[in-house]
């Protein structure tokens, strides 16, 4: 993995996010257990001690920014996130390390970007990763196959629940809806807790969303600039019509037979002469 040395004074990472001043920060910076915390800003920030800047990485001491050199972290190199094994081993090999985070304005939270570790420790971690790279690749392949099998089982069961709730839905369409709603990492309704439990509400929501996008002009209305709520309101009738068609006719309630009003017949036993009702 390519090592990146922290930017020197006068350079700024183009992908770094702005760090709001302490007084304006609404979300506290996340705590890093046993490691210093380093921020990656995009605003032009200068070190409060040596006045160098703009800084690519900084720490906060008493609410004031400090460059890595003033924070005694200047000898560390940056390892971006992405390789879990390399990151874990680099931190194990490094006597001193720091977690690098960046503030995401839209999400309103700090997100981890990587770690700062000693260069020699990173070299040792890379050697360890190269030594067992084949074994880890085989393990990843096994894990991927296992996840694929689990996903196939989930899609099949979700499609079966769709057909149970909407028996008029074509089988291939039910499978497509289940695969879309349950895509791993998508955050869609199929991956929610209710979706993984195959609740009727989650199944119906997945089918309704699919019908809205495929069987109505909903997407075209969005492209024409219609607000989302207005577009949904305009296609609500068409969505309901398709769902009603797939559900089939509502079965009639069972009828209770009316009591018989016919007269009770009588039968005389010619042997004994007794009379009994029929």
C-alpha cells in the first residue's frame, strides 16, 4: 500500500473536510481509545504555536490547533483506511499511533479516514500482510461464497413472502423485487430489522416501492422537477390499482346457513306403536 506523508506547511488536502471552531461545533469529536486524535481540515488553519499553515493534519490542545510537529507526531506517516488487516497490524507494530478523522457536514459527524503510524512499523506490517496474503485471499473467497449463499436464501424467502401476500405478482418480478430490496449494504427496507424478519409491513413496502418506480410515471415526474411528495401523491392511485390486482379479489365472508323452518316429520313404529320425530 502506498504510504502518504502528511502535507507540509502551505499545502492542503483537496479531500479534507472543514473542522468547525470549538464554539460552533455541534457534535463532539469522537474519542479514540489509547490513541491521539488527529483532525483533517479543509479550512485554512494555522498552528497556534508555530503559526505554520495551512495545515493538512492538526490536533487540538486547549481548543487551539497544533501542527503534527508541535504535537510530537511529525515523524508518523499516514495510512489511509481501506485495508483492515494492514491497519490493525500497523497499529500493533507502532509504539505511537493516531487516529485521523474528518468532519462530514451533511451527516453531522466525524468519520475515520485512516491512522498515523511509525514508518518502520508500517513496513513490518506490510511484510506480515504479504506473508499470509494467499491465506487471507482464500478466507475472503470463502466468506464471499458464504455471504452469497445466505443472500440467495434471503432473496428466495423474501420472494416467497411477496407471493404469499400478492399471489398475482409474477414470480420473476417477485424475485427481482426481493433482490433489489435485500441487496447487502444498500440500506433498503429488505436490510432493515423488519425486512430481515420478513414482516408483512416490510414486504408490502418493498413491493409498493417497486411498483411506484416501474409501473407508474413516478421517475419521469421527478425528472421533470416535481417534488417527491407531490409525485407520490399523483401516482398513488396507480400504485394501489396494481397492488389490488396482485392481491386478487377479496374473498367473501363465510355465510351461516339459515335454520330450517320445515315441519318435523313423525314416524310410527308399527311393531311397538310408538311415535318418534324424524
